[in-house]
C-alpha cells in the first residue's frame, strides 16, 4: 500500500515537470528576445541622440593626428631656411630703377631669394631685391661655377666648342651640350685637366673671392679656397665645393661676358645726385672675347632646351644663362646667372633662391625669365638708355700667374 502511494506521487511529479518545462522555456525565450529588442532600440536611440558629438569627436581625433604628423615632418626636415618669405622686407629702394624693381619683385613672387639686375654697359646696379641676402658673404655656387671652368679651359686651349670629351664608356659630350644639360662629369674632367692652380687663377681673375662692388655699403666678398679641397679640384669645377660666391660676384662676371670682357666695378647709386654723377669704373679687362662665341651657344641652349628652359619666353628675345642647384649647410640653393641680347637696353639678371626642396636652378631660371618678360611687356628693351661717356680704369692689380 505504501509502495503504491509512493509510485503514484512520483508519477504525478514527473507529469508536472513535463507539463511545465515547455512553457518555462517559451517564456525564457520570449524574455531573451524582448531584452535583445530592447537593447537594439536603446542603441538606436543613443545613436540618434549623439550624432553631432560623435562627428565632432572624430574630427578632433583626425585633427590631432594631422597635427602630430605635421610636427613630425617639421622636426625631421633637413632644411633650416624657409622657402617662402617677404623678400622685400627691409630693402631701401632709393636710387633704384622703379620699372626694373617692379618687374623683379613681381617675378620673384613669394620665394625667399634675391634678384640682382645690372646694366652690362656700365656696371650700374639697377635694382636689388632682398639686399640683405645679396650682400652677404655668399653661398656655394653649385653649377654656375661651370662657366668659370669653361672659360678657363677655352683660354688654356684644352677644349673648343666641338671637342668631344669621353665621360664614361662610349659616352662623349661637347661643351654646348655639357652647358645645356649641366653635365657634372664633363666639368669635373675639365677641373682635373686644368689643375687647382689654373682654376684658382681664372676664378680670381673673373672676380671670385673679392668684392664685386665699389663702396657698396654692407657688401661682403665671397671666398675662394687657398688650396685644393679634400674632394679634389673636379668637385670644385662641377659643384663649386669649397667656394663661396655672392650674387654680386656672379653679376659682375655676367656683365663682363655680356659686354665682351670689361669687368666693371658694380656701382649702386642711392640718390638722384649719385645717379647724375655716376661714372662707370673699370676693374680690369678680361681677355675672353675670342672665347665668347664658343661658350654662348651652350648658355643659350640651356635656356632653349636645357636646365634653364623655364627662363625662355620669346624666340626673338634670347636669354643666355647657367643654372645651379645644390645644398649648402642645410639650405637648398637655386642659382641662375644670365644676360639677354636684344634691343638697346641689354641687362644682366642674377637670381639666388634659398629654402628647401622646392628650390632649384630651374625655378631660379623661371624667376629670371619672368623679369625679362615683364620688362619686355613694358617695352623696356626698346628704349634708348642714356650712358655716361667716361669709364675710369682701376690701378688695382690682380691675379698674376
């Protein structure tokens, strides 16, 4: 009897369990589904209520990352001189030709550099944009030194315009193409053939290492080394290593090349009285006239299709010049020394740009081309310039070989 009672009780309990578990599972499932739906609804509500805050937060994060990248780039930059600056700041424009200065300032634009414009028939400086930079003690001349090397080699009979020098393998090149494309091996070879003594003689004869101007306040001379540099004379005649050149020294050489060999003292009259009393003064005569027809085609080719082609603006108004690109103590340099051969008012234009990676010789050539183009647009080269009839020869001795 007791056993039957116990068995009935267990059967009833088992039936109760079987009847209640499906309902409980269904209820649990319904509860979980409700919680998930509630969570999704809450997330949507939160997302809708905070869009602006999330966007602003994202922008702040991106801005911080960009600022961090800019700071890292600034810290790791190899250049210490800014590429862009107000080049006219601090200039004294008294005595300058206003038309020439305006053309030079417009052409230079935002670049951190200097433009020197001179009259090759008298040595008068017509304008200097960024006088502080132009009058400093100079910078490495880069490839503009190749003009000095070419004139020296021509004078010594080492080459003529058509001489083909072997550079490497079967590659050969003549002077015109070497100047047009600023070929380093070609001019390094000339340096080796000339040797240090002859390179130094001609460099000093052409005005390197001395002041180019006459009583120009604040002018410093460049530097030419007293002995061959560690890397050899070839590096001196191809890259200008060991040499410090000023924009005025390069302008003086371009003046002499433009007028046939007269190296004038550059003069910078600063008042109406000084302009009226201006008299050209000759430093010395350079015996380069026979070699100018040999070197000019290469300098013109540089503008027509070579490294200085940015200077070109009109086939009927030729420009002759030489570019230079290199680095000098964490400052990237862009040089261009030039003169034109058109009309009555021939000019010498020298450009030196300083800064970072955007600075180079072709960019400097473009600035000089802008000066010529601006003046051409104002009919400057068609005007007749009044010149002083006198030129006084200096008694200064230089460069005895």
